[in-house]
C-alpha cells in the first residue's frame, strides 16, 4: 500500500517538474531550517525575543504575500494595456513621414 502511495506522490511531482526551481526550493528549506533553529533557541532562552522574532517573521511573510499578489494584479493590468507593435503612427508628423502623398 505504501508503495502505491509513494508512486502517486512521485507521479504528481513529475507533472509539476517543469515549474520547479530546485535552487529556490533548497534556499527556502535552508531559510526555514535556520529560522526554526533560531526560534527554538529563543523560545528556550528569551521568551520576549521569541515572541518578537515570531511576530516579525509572520508579518514579513504576510507582506511578501500581499506584495506578490499586488504584483500579479499589476502585471495583468499592464498586459491588458499594451498595444501591439506598429499599429500605426502615433503622431501627425510620423503619419506625414509615412504617407507623403497625404500632405496638404
């Protein structure tokens, strides 16, 4: 039974393999482990420092999430506002240069 569960997990990971950034994943894991060790140490030695560090980490993660979501919304807006290249002259002088026969 455990073998089939492991196979299912591996198949699921393979489906998402192209989106995976191994360097980023390892960096996040290492950051998590370091923060976890720091929190454990502070929890045992200085309760107030533990609470402050925990609150800072939590607030930072919330801000990162808010900023990432805002960035996605801005990106979508910008994509909708972009014009295709060479859709025509943007000024009268450019129009006159491209179409000399239309000059007065």
